C-alpha cells in the first residue's frame, strides 16, 4: 500500500470511528438511566464533538521499525573512549567525536547534555534513491512504496531526542533538497513548533546547474531554520546585501531599500496613485527636512499647496489608520516613526531606517562578492558555497576524493555566526557529521575571532562507496578534524597552520539487560565512567590516585571524582580535600548518601547519585 493510500485510510478509519461512537452514544443514553452513566455519556458527547472538529491536516506516515530498536530490546548504550585518539593541545574543554548510530548517541547525550546545546546543524540523507539513504542496512530505492515513511520515521525519532538537548536560546539548521524538503518542514513544525520557524535558505551550491535534471537544471538546495522562540531569537546580520542594493542615510546608517519597506510616496505632481484611489483612504503630508514637523493638510489629494511646494517642501501621501494595505504603514505608525527619528526621507520615497549598521541576511545565499562593515570599516569578501569548492578543500586535506557530498566550510561558518546570543561560547552539535565540516568550521571561527565554541560530532561506522574498507567516523570525520586542529601539508607541499583545540574520541557500546533492577544498576555503574567524563568534559585520569573502587579525573580548572562503593568513603574524602578547584562528585551509594555527607569541602562541589539518573533518562527512551 502506498503512503498516499495510508493517509486516505487513516482519514476513513477516523471518520468511521466517529460514526460508530455516535451510534454507541445514542444507544448508551437510551438504555442507562443511572446518573453516573448519564454523566459519562455527556463527557463522551463532548469528546465526540471535539473529535469531529479536528482538522485532518498534517503528516501521515506508516511507522517503520529500525534495526537499532531490536538491539535495544536486549541492551542499552554506553560509551567507550579510545584514548589513543585523544588530542590535547591546551587545558580548555575538549571537542567530542562519537562513533556509532546517532540514535544511540543522542540517547546517551540525553543524560550528559540535556538542555546544554546552543546550536544544531545537520545535513541528513536527502533520500535521493541513489544509494543516499540507508535504512536497516539497506539502501532505500525509488521503487520502495514506503521510502518517505522510512525517512520520516528515521528523522522523527532523532529530532525528538535532539529537541531535548537544546537550551533556552537554541537554533537549529537543517540542510535538505527537494526530495524531502516539504515533508521535513511539516515534521519540524510539529516537533519544534510552527511558530518557531525562522526561515528557509535557498543555498546556491551548484551555480552551473545539475546536468542530469530532466526539466529544470537544479542549482540549489535548502536549509530550514527554527529557533526556541522567534520573539526572543536574535541573529547577527553578518551578510549584507550586495553593493548595488546598499543605501545609506545622512548619518551613514544602512537602510532597507526594498519597496516593501516604503512608507509613503511623493506625489506633488498630482499623478494618480492607482486606479482605485480615493481621498477617504489617504492623508497628505508636507515635509522640508528631517527636523521639520510634518504639516498635515486635510484637503483633497488633487489639491496642492503651491506656497509650501515653492518654499522647498515635498508633498507625501500615506494611508489613513482605518484603511489597511499590505506592506504599508498607517498614518499613526508613520507619525510615530517620524517623531522617533526612525525615518529616512528622500526625494522620491520615505523609508523606515534599519536598526543595525548591517543589512539583514537574504534568504537566498549565492556565490558572489559582498560588502560588509567590519569594525566600522568597509570590507569586501566572496561567499563560496559551491559543492565543488567543498570537494576541492577536502581533496586538499586528504590528497584523494574521499567523500561524495561534503558541505562547504564557509557555509557552515555563516550559519554559526548568525546565532548572536551565545556566539563565542556556543556548544554546537552535528549528529550527521559526515566529512566533519561542522568541526572544521568551528575551529576556523575560533581561530578568526578568539571564540571558545565547542562541538560534538556524531558519525557512524559505515564505509563509503569509494572506500568500502574505511570507517567514516574514524577515517574521515576524525581524521579531517585532527588535521585542521594540528596542522597538515596541502597538495602544494605547503604546511597549513594548525587551528588548535582538544579532541576526545568515543564510540557507542552496549550493556546487556538482565532481569532485576540491581543487576542493571551494577552493570551501568561499571560502564558509566566515560559518560560522566563526557558530562563534565573532564578526561585526564589521575593515575596515582585511581583504584577499582574510586576514580579521579582532572582538567586545568576542574576535577571529577567517582566513588563505586561506600567502604572506601573516608579515603575518597581525604583525596577530595586536597583539590584546589571545583569538583563534580558521583557516588554509587544506593541512596544512602547526600551532599551533606561531604561537608567540610574547601572548594565548590556538586554530588549526584549514580546510576539512577542515567536509568531514569533511559527509561523514557528504551524499555528497561
């Protein structure tokens, strides 16, 4: 059965159910005179009316199970660090790369990073039916009747987990093409809220156009943007309009030159505004300069005060308050803006001033030169977001074509710079990391502006068509980020400067489930160290202090301490009292210990029981 037929069937089933409920309600009210039953019947009647009012609009798809769901019936994920792949260049917190199915990774992050992520960028499979989208270890082809259902099931599970990782100022960017763009927008409306939709970039990634397009030569893809709250979201306008569109007012401030922001038209020659104009819709104003009080004339549009015109005044017309026309302002709003000095008055039009010294970013990102104001000085730069450029950059890193469709670093940098609320200290998550472009972009931005952004990249263990013996996460994602972080030699034999940054590499593993809560607790405690290190971003083991019963880790400005049993408690506390920086303490005490048991600490500290908080998160995701 096709997906369209399933949607139709869903509607038919719902309609049939409503009809059956109505008949049952009539029978129920007729046979039962008991007061309790009558009240129940009234409640059911209200529910029935509500159900009949429901609009049948939205996404309908058949839920399709994935292989990982079978795996988690008998086990649940933990993390294992591959310490030999760690890169440490300073004492700052580490960037993270996690190898494994991104659903399992997001499940772990649901405990370690709930509400901590500032920005998500993902480039999921586009479902092109050409070995692009793998579902249950098999490519989804064009003839699959459930190709859209499989893709939606795949995305919905991951986006819902990702939603819980975002903080109160979050923004998410999702790249997509024509194949699933419409479905993805509706899915995101449901998960993130239609009211939180910011916009949809059209990204010119292929300026020459796709040669194998049948009717239209495709030259772009898309990037959907959602935010926590569009009323609170704040974007830094890093890309102004190109030079031909830029307009300055008398003070050098930039203004929008779009006709949609025109407030009034000059009309001193009595030319008709439009064929349906009438005096009752308009007001007439005369103005000489920006400091002059606007003179209102109540006479007809066809009357002109020649004395004012000869004195140097311009005649303007705007709509009255009781007449609304799209993209214009009313008389009241017009006067408010004028008094506040927020108008730019020119010989032919009056504009509302822009509030920034940069023009807003356009929804269409194209490959061309732009002019911007950086540190109060004009500068010119070229935006290169072509797929070919991205492939060339990757080739320059690896000296071979190692990945089919990498993203362009400059494109990701533009998106990351837009989120102004926490731009220099953002935590960025990419759980479809692919070739590692997001990590590369974060490191470049930090180098350019001295920022302290950190990334978490999640990629899988799959191989590519070109290199079936290679692991995408380890051999491409990690290797790329490692090279740009520590420096590399390009195709010309030139040494490229390192960008800096620390990296920790982990992979997902699994703990078998056993009957009985205590067995699960014990096994989780045995394997939770890496999860706690990830949560606190503290990785260096203090080897001279560690024992099987207690472990200590250190970063320059922070400690992590884990106690696996109470019989070493006093010794554990003796070590804690030697610390000179804040410490995060995790204790397996079966509920017998609280923060008060650590009184006397001379540094700030927090205490949390393990593993129950972890299991509580997993309980909402997996069956335990």
